């Protein structure tokens, strides 16, 4: 797809139009040549597995799918998960009976999380515009309900244990990724929690609801920080060599995260009489499929003894060896999509 754009006014000057079909990957040269791989992009198929604290796996799903961002329900009986097909939607997988039920049908529904009572699933959804926050009853009855309305893309990340506050991330052109919170009482007016020139994302509430763990690039490298909620107070860095995807154990104050080399790390935290964090320790290594920048691609069981992970199924998507090159393609592009550029 292509759309004309006025770079001086930073505005679109027309509507998007298709310019090339059947493209799996593509790139341009500065002189205007196009190189692309024909075919249809297809997400790799994965399997959901349990992994214990010693790194021993046990398969959860029999049928491989393009699973992403699995989230266990509060009672551990169901999993809300993204499955990439012709559209990216939210599905509910029933633990123990290997059945998946589609929850969303709009397409481009991302980052599902459960409400603390397990009755609803919250997710980001794009409806003819930016991705905003919605929720829907987990049994599939009724339509999704909009929670926010913004011109900026938003994804939910965590509910406070009492269900009164939703933490989410918002992406703006001036400040990048920021952490916001949405109160579910009163006027439901979102407010920023961590909004700086650096990027902050992935905020998750502690089990007692008094702390938020999140990722920030303020040091130049993504690291895990913990800050009191709702504040005021300082913040503490708890990772030591980079980290992504923080998640709390559902009881106590142990925080998990992923290192850059895919190790599962754990940090024991104390908040009384003052905040302190032990040195991170490795839980297990090398059992992880890919990574997701904004959302953890794993979850922790309610008892904190097992991890729900995504791992490759061994079946790779179809690929083609053909590479096509089109010289002077910018001339053809200007003909198909006239306007300022």
C-alpha cells in the first residue's frame, strides 16, 4: 500500500491505494529501485508449553498455531491468547481439553489480559483509526465495549488487583511509549503515570496493588524498574544487564523478567521497612520462542511454580527462493499515487 504525504505539513494528501500484490518482504534503494520476495507472509506456528522452575517442558497444546502473548485466567483454567491468521484476533484456550474458541472478530485485536474476576478480557483494538482499549465478556456473549477513545495507539498491560485501575501503554510521536492508567470509577479519565522523553512500557501491578513494575530506556538500555502506585515516590532499577517483559508472581513479591539472551530471571523484592531488591537470579535458560517488544510472550501460573511459554512447533512456514528487482520503481509509484511526497 502507498499514500501521498506532504512532508512539510506532515499531513496525508490522499487515500491509501494498493500498488503491489503478493509481497512477503520488500525494501527500497535511495535511487528508487524496489526489491521484494513474492508470496504471502505467514506467521510461524508455535506450541504452548508449561515449563517448571528447572526448565523442564510439558506440552499444553496438541495442535500448533501462530500463538502470541498467552495470558492465564485468574483461576488458571483458560488462556487468552492472540492467534495470527488472516487477521490477528483474541482466542480463548481451555486448559485440559485442547479447544480454542474465538473471542474477537474485528481483526487486529492485540495484547489480551484478564480482569481480576476472570469475567472479561481486555485488549487493544483498531476500529478505523488508532488502536484503543476495549473489553469483552470472556464467554463471548455481547459485543466488545470501548474503554478509551484516543488518536494514539494503546495496549492494555495490567489490572490492579481490585479491578479499579487499568494500566496501559500509549505511543505518541513526541514522547514514544508512555505508561498511563485508567480508573474504572467516576469519569474514567486516563492520566499519565510515567511519561518522559525516554520510552516506558509493560507496566504490571504487584499482587498487593501498591507497586508497578515496567520497562524504561532512560539509561539507554531497556531495564526493569519498580515504582510505588499511585505515588508519590522514587523508582528503583531491579534488572542489572537489560530486561524485558516483567511479570509478578501472583503471591508474594517476586518479579520475573526476560534477559536479552532469553533467560528467565527472578528478583525477590521487599517493601518494608523500606524498598529493597535482591540481585537477579536465573530461573532457567533457553526455552523461549521469539520476543514481543511491548508485551511478555509468557505467563506465570497462580501458584508461581510453572511458566506458560511459547515455543516453535518445528514446522516452518512456506518460503520462496525467488527475489524480484524492479528498477526505477519510484517513477511507477508516482504515476499510481499522484500527489506531494
